[in-house]
C-alpha cells in the first residue's frame, strides 16, 4: 500500500534537482522567479517532474501556474490536488 506523500518535501527536492540549489537553502516563501531565478520554462519543467512523481494529480493549466509565485503556493496547490491513498480497514474475523 503506498504511503502518504509529503508533497512539500517532494516539491523542495524537485526544485533542488532542477535548479542546483541545495534543499537546505530553499525556503517555501521564496519567490520562484525573483528569489530563485526560476523562469516560466523552468517552472513547467518542475511541475512536469512533480506530476510524473505524483501520478493521478490533475494537470495545472499554464495560466494557473503563472499565479503560483512561491514554492509554498506550488506545494499547497499540489497537496490539495493529491489523492490520499485509501487505508485498508481490517475486517473482523
């Protein structure tokens, strides 16, 4: 059974991989473009990687992506959209 995904940690990990910034340096309230120099093309790459690692989440439209300014915005958007795995309930014998 898949474990619940820590979307925030995953978002930071992917941003680190795509930008070269160490995870420890990243802050959820940093602006992607102004603070980290992540342009719209890099944002699409990051989102694409997140969607690959979080199968089943709805696609985020490009105009919606433009409104997500900070890493926290992205993590919160994905956390809301990420389906929570069902927990098996034991059946009494």
